[in-house]
C-alpha cells in the first residue's frame, strides 16, 4: 500500500484516489503516467543493464524520479495495475511505423480488463501515440486529444493499431495475444540495449506527452509539439545544457 501511495504521488494523483475497475479510472491513470513519467534511454546510453523486476522499476521511476522505455514503463504500470486488483496481460509487439519490412518484436503493451471492456494501455512510446487507453475491439474509430486510432486484425501480425495521418491510415504497431512473463522481455530488451541495429543506444531519446502534444530531446535538440506542429525548437550548446533541459522540462533526477 505504501508503494501504491508513492506511485500515485509520483504521478501527481491523490494518494487516497478511489480505485474503480472502470475505463474512467484507467484513463486518469494512463494520462497521468504519460504526462509525468518521461520516455528515456539514459541507462542504455550509460551501459547499465535494465531490470524488469518490480523493486528495480519502482526504485528507478518512483524513488529516483527517472523514466524508461516500453519494457520498463509498461512493466511498472502492469505491476501497479495488478496491485490495484486489475486483470492485466502483457503482450509482445512489433513497431511498424516507418518500417518497410516486418521488424523484430521489440515493444511491450498491456491489455487491461475493466467493467467497461478490455483496453490496451501503452505508456512506453516517445513519438506521437495514444495518451488514453484504447478499447481493444476491431474496426472501432477512436478519437482522443485530436488524434484518431483504429484496431484491425491481421492473420500474421494479430492486432494491428493504425493512426489516421493526413487523411490516410498508417500502421503503428501490432501484437499477438501469447501471454508473456516479465522474464520474456529480457531478451528483446537486451537486443535494444546492445545490438548495433538498435535505435536506442545511439543518442538521447527523451520524450513526454503534454495535453495537446509532446516535448522531446533527440540528441541535443529540444522540441515542443502541438499535434504535428513544432512550436519550439532549441539546440543545446553541450551535454551540460542538455542535462539541465532533462531536469527542467522532463523532471528527471539526473
């Protein structure tokens, strides 16, 4: 119970927030998560091995005020939701946006059962992505925060999430429904941490959602977005200034 209160405090939620197994509660929780806990790859760049264990995730995200990437962020959210009494399944996904061929599985998503249906929750994407849970139902057009999403089914890829981009549907990511344990994500995370083809071990990749957009730090370039439009851009002079941006804009305990 103490860890739950501390996690709520990290998310800016009341420690005595009433927990209900509803979409409305799940929506409030995910929105708070994506707007307070940043997506970041700092441990990967430092060469520090990532852990999927709850105590390590809690220490990193809650105690030390850091963030993480999909395996960590969605892993921590999974633990929190289970502690609150939700039924949660963890699935492996393929990140399809920008890919010309089917990529390796290197994404983690959650399916959460509520009184209102089963919803996909994802707090682990730095790019433009859902801020709120999405009903896991084929063909339903779902709008949120000025963005539009839809799930379809594919014989090979399983569930495929697409977003509406300039009037056309583009595939975002896919996942299949084989139940995964925490240890199952270690191998994929190791690929992301160490493989030469991984995009995560090259330079700073830091991002956090805002009400109508997001803010990012890619390398030394800081940007603020409203929707798809860049509303601010600043090039940090050096690594020291980049770290000040991490503290000021993302609340990271670096």
